[in-house]
C-alpha cells in the first residue's frame, strides 16, 4: 500500500488546473460517461486499431458487466491497463491490473486514455458526490481532449502509479508508450468518433421528444378522464316535469364547483326546470369552502328562475356548519331526498297519492 504523500490527489483536478487548464470541463451523468467511453472503444473495435488503453472506474462491479467488451479489446489492443477497486474478470496475461487501495482517490474518478497510431484521447470524470436515486444519474465533472501534449502529460502521471502498484509490469507500459507516441488525430477516425457522439445526442433528443409527446398525451387523457369523472359526479336527473335532481358525491373543490354550476345551469335551461333538488347525502364534509360553492350554485340557479332545495344535511354536518357559522340563508333544506321531493311537488302544486 502506498503512503498518503505518494498518492495522486485527483487526476481530474491535476488535468484541469495544471496539465490542461485551457480544456473546458462539462457536467456529465454516469450514463453519458459510459457512452463516451464506449464511443472511443468502439472506434478501436470497429476499425481493429492496435492501441494502448488506460482505464479506470469507480466500482469493480462495472467490470463484470464489461467483461466481453474488454476481452474483445484485449484481442486488438497491444496493452490494456485497468485501474479498479478489485481484480477485473479478465485473464491476467491479457491486461495489467492495478488494484487500487480502498482509500486511493483514483477510485473516485472515471478515466480512459487511448493511444493509437492515428489518434490519442483522454476522458476523465470526477464524481461530484451528490446523492441520486439511480446510479446512471450520478453526476461527474468531465474533461475530454485529443491534444497530444495533454495525453502525454497524463501518461507521465499514470505510469508512476502503475510502478507503485505493479512494479514488475511497468516496463511493458514504457515500451507500449514508445510504440504509440501521442499524436494529433489524422484520418477518418476522429470523424467517426464525432459522428457517433452526435448520433448519441440525436438519440437522446429523440427519446426526450418522445417522452414529452407521451407526457402530453397522458395529460390529455387525464383531462378527458377528469371531465368524465366530473360528468359522472354531477349528473342532472329530471324527476318530474319542472323538477331536476342533482345528487352530489365526494369532495367539492373550486374546479368541480365550477363544473357543477355550468352543468346545472345547462340542465335548468334545457328542461325549463322550476325546482332543483341538490342532494348532498354523499358529500363527506361541508366546510366554509363547500358551503360557499353551494351558495354560488344556488344564486346562479335562481337567476334562471329556479327554486333550490338542499337535501341530505346530516346531524353531524349540521353541527359542523353551526360551529363554523355557515348560514345557507333562505335556502330550503330537508333532511332526506324523499322529503325534498315532496317539498318540490308542493311548490308546483302537485302531490303523490296512491291509485284507487
């Protein structure tokens, strides 16, 4: 185990502040870092490019998911050096394993350094240590550059780390570095990498656009459902000629109150009703807000010439209304719907009597 003063404090900060201060950092999620890493690696795999690869991730569990990819890379790359918290499931002879100490700061960083005959690159991300629900959403301060001088400087930092952990394998890396000296991108490969990054961006945009469309469609369906529920929750039922029944069930808020009023006024005009019975037996609670909604409905109905009878005021609701100082004024009220129907008929000069 290395001593504290030998350890690299932060590869990202070293690049940002010292090795490449002109490279602009950006924020990226862990999912985006995976995409960027795969884009660089896929260029090597697709074109069968001999390469030297240095790579490190936060968690050794990542290697279990990436075993096949790194086996394929090992068949092409001349040297792969893997930094991890544990030993990757890749044969020892196919790579150089650097098992970092538990308190080594490099375990908090995500980096990939690639050397080929046609281009070089370094990708580095520093975990912002912000709690997230999904691991893929973990955020990283990120740097990506293809500048040979920066890549060379990063190599000067990473190779001594390998020498401390794996001194017997350091000579391999020194030789590999001479075989693939960092150079500016040439040929079509940088174009491939940029095109793939743009393709990733377009896929993300398409997914976002599809998600927005799905949310809008869901909102429309929800609006239709709410309207249907409101219609079911405020049915205007013709009882007799000139008598309408409006049974209310459930809580009443301002939005539903507006719909109840509009629906009732339409029913009064359509059926030319003289009397409306509003039954609140199914309303669980009548507070000041609900009482105000009811009074507004009553006033609106009276403007159309209809008389209102409220039924279903239970003893507990009556006590609550008295305690709150709620006064329904001169609105007729009856305890049951049956009594309300009888009162409505009396207003119209009618009655129900048994047949002889």
